[in-house]
């Protein structure tokens, strides 16, 4: 088995004056679920397209399953599969016929029928297999896209927002399939905007912002970048407490979706903040140490102090990945 299933090293891409990617590294090992995160326009989709050979990069190198990516060849290597953005199919053909056509185009005229049936069963589209794809919902098309990827028995799988159009049960099933494939040795690159999903699912993360890597490493390593202790706070007047925090040295507070505040501060600054709340007539109803969510750390990386964290992430890459680009 290859040491690395994917090596994308020093990848750069420019569209006119817009620098979509700048010296991006992404390395994934077999059996690894690797999350690719970034805000809209960060360059995630461009990077996925480069790695699958859909877009030619201006600099850098990509190796898939140990082989250099030859952009002069239309097809990706055997064992590599995936989709970018919304999967496209012939709307006038059924789901089963679309998959059968893909098998023939991929050069397999033998056991293709068995592969189609297994893929349909895995993603739960068997009952709708004879329905024309033009009648499919967005979620059904997303499932069919995953089935198309599974036809290639992938050892390296690229999934771009794979649960975006699915209901909770469908999303759970897709995550379970990705987890099973990783357990069986497949490297899965999972691009998503759902921070909680990535936090639950992925072993490793690469975060890009404005075309540059701002973090690369394990999920736990990302949390270690937090510069101060974090506390969950509930008060009698959260709006006033949030405003007061902005005037307290060493205190940073943000609102959470459940109505609480997340407060970053060392213990001395926190003590002074709690005293200030009392003086302002704001009752503290809950104060407890809180493990930072991946979402809040992601916002820190992409909105505050990206330059400092970028240096740390490059160090992590040097420790865990190859030191020079492959040709």
C-alpha cells in the first residue's frame, strides 16, 4: 500500500488577476478521512478540480495513489473517484442506465451489472433505480453521484459537499459509507461547510482561506491553537454582557446559536469581567469551562490571526508529509 494516497504539493492557480490557489499542500494517507474546509470562495472547489484533473494548475504537482497526475490523459487513474459540486447525469435515462453507461465508458463490459447493483444497494436507491434522473430530487441526485463514485471501487475518493442536499437520515447514511470506506483503507477527501459534521467525521483537516492553507493537521491540534481558556456563559442580559466584554482587557465574547456566550479569557481577565458584570447589574446564571467548537476555531483561522496560524500549520505539514514536490 502506498504511503500517501494523495500528494498535492505547492499547487497554485490564477484566473487573470485573481489568485485562486497559492502554494497549497494537501496530503492524505490510506484509510484517512481528511476534511477540506474554508469559507465560500476560499479555493476548495478549485483545488478539488485540480486534483481530479478537471483544471490545470499553474504550479505544483499532484500524485494520486503514488502516480503523477498526467493532465494530458482524460481519465483519472483506476481506484480514484469522486465528484465536484452537483453530480451531472443524463436526465432522460434512469438511475440504473446512467450507472451502466458510466461502467461502459470506464472500459468494463464484464461484471459491470453487478457493480451497478451493489452501488445502488449501498446508497439506498434500489427502489428508484428505474426512474428517470430528471424526476430525481436534489438529494437523490447526490446519492446517485456517490453511487457513480463507488463503481470504481475507490482507494482515493473525493466528495464535495456530499450531504448538502440530503435529509438527516440520508446524510447519516453517507457519513457511514465514508467511515466504512476509510476503515477499509480508502482515503476520503471530504469538502464540507458543516463544521459539526467534519468535527465528528474527519481525522485530519486542511483549512484554506483566500487560496492559502491556514491550518493542516489533526482536529485536536486545531484546538490547541486556542490562545486562551474558553468558557460558556449565560447571563440575565446577554446583549449587555456581550457589549461589556468589548471594553474588558483580555476578554473576547461571541454569541452562540443556543443563546449562550462563548468567552475567551485567562483566569485573571475572566475574574475582572465577572466582577464588572455584577457591578453592571447583570446576573451570571451559568459559567463553565467549555471546549471550543471547531466552528469557532475555524472562524478564528479565517477571520483573525491567519498569518500566525499559517506558520504553525506549515510546521505540522513538514513534520507529517513529504518535503518536496513530486514530478
